[in-house]
């Protein structure tokens, strides 16, 4: 690794071993949730700290080790699957890593990384559908089989016909894909940036949460979606599918905006952070209140509430 001092070389080898461990344990039930969420972090660190050729060599060796271990101890097909999973997450890593090297704003990194990962998910869905694998149909059948295994009492407690519920869940697949992409990129950015900054890299952080502000155009999207919801009743229409995915997403975004507003109020009024923390707990423990929080977020974006609080302080 030309250009790296001996301690840095050891750190890079350490991150390589960490990545191999994450890949090998991704399907182990006790560790899978954690290792899957951390999968992009070691690769991001290596991509930023190493030159392109060095990274390619380091990355290839990691995949070769994973493939050899799984082929010798388990099956070659599992090794190929792990390599495919690794390659799937490589494009967003490269996009985010290049932006890190340019000291791009954190918001740009988050947007580009999320869009890249989401585009890959959509492309994968289209390609598998073209090859006749029908992933959506198989997902629907899996959920139907899972519901049927539940006790009758639990099925009755759903309050909705299982077929209708599963149909709605399948229609909300785009929302799940957006949430998946956003989760992976946020976790990867938060952890990789912390490591890289400690190693001497200059990577911008997000603005403090009290300063977050959605574009005002989002207010119009939300209002239009709420109005359309009152008139769209055909569950098979494209408008219904769009609203089913768009409304929860906008509600979530404006709920986060409301939390930002509470942090701002606590900061300006010199209060402790009890108010925003209570707001976060309410959102986590009582999801139905998210609509009320989203309205607060809408008012925060649409009207100069913060300016009035500042002038009255």
C-alpha cells in the first residue's frame, strides 16, 4: 500500500478482516441484523483511504477469501451469493466515497447514495421479472403463507381481510425500498464518517437537527396528496398506489421536521432537550401521532414560525 504508513496499513488490513467477518456472518441469525446494517462501512473506509488500484486489490482479496472459505466449509453457491451481495453494495460505496474525497455536503452524500441504492433495487426487480422469476408474486405468496400459519385469533385481530392487507403491503413495496435504501445509507454515512474523521479526513457533517428545513415545495406535495386521498377509492388504480407510498413518506419527513422544530425551540429558549426527546419517544411508541407531528412540520416549513419565536424571545 504505497503512500500509507505502517500503522495505517495495519488499520486497512484490519478493516479488510472486518469486512470478511461481516460477509461470513450475514446469514447467522444472532448477528445478521447487525452485520447486514454495517456491510458498507468497511468498504467505504477502505475506498476513501486507499488509491483506486490499492482498493481494487484489497477488495478483490477480501471477496476471494470469502468465496474460498464458504466453498471449502459450506458450498460454492453460498460463496457466489455473498460475492453478489458485496458487489450489489459497491456502486453506492463508490458514489459516496467519491463525494467524501471532494468534501461534498452530507446532504448530497445522503441523496446520491440513497438514489443509487434505490435505482439498483428497482433495476434488480425489473431484471428478475424479465427473467421470469416473478419476485413480487413470490413475495405475495410468502406473506399469504405466513399469515395462514398465524392462529385464527391473531388473524381476526388484524381488523382487515388478510388478502386485502397483503395486497396493500405489496403495493407499498416502493416505500419499503426507499426506506431500505435510506436506512443503509444513513447508517453507513454516520459510522464511516466518524471513522474517517478520526483518521484525519475532512468530511462535512450534517447540519444540527435544529437547523434542518425541508423545501417549501414539499408542503404542496403533501397538501395535494391529502386532498387526493379523499377522492381516490379505486384500490387498483395507479393514483391509489402512488398515494399509498407517497403519504407515509411525506408524513415521516414532516414528522422529522417537527422534531427539528422542537429542537430549535429548546435551543432558542435555552431549555433542556426534554421537549424534543419526548417528541421522539411519542413518535416511536405511538406511531399514530405522526400525523399530528407532520402538521407541525408543515406549519414550520410553510410559515415563518421560527422568526417570530426569535423576535419574541
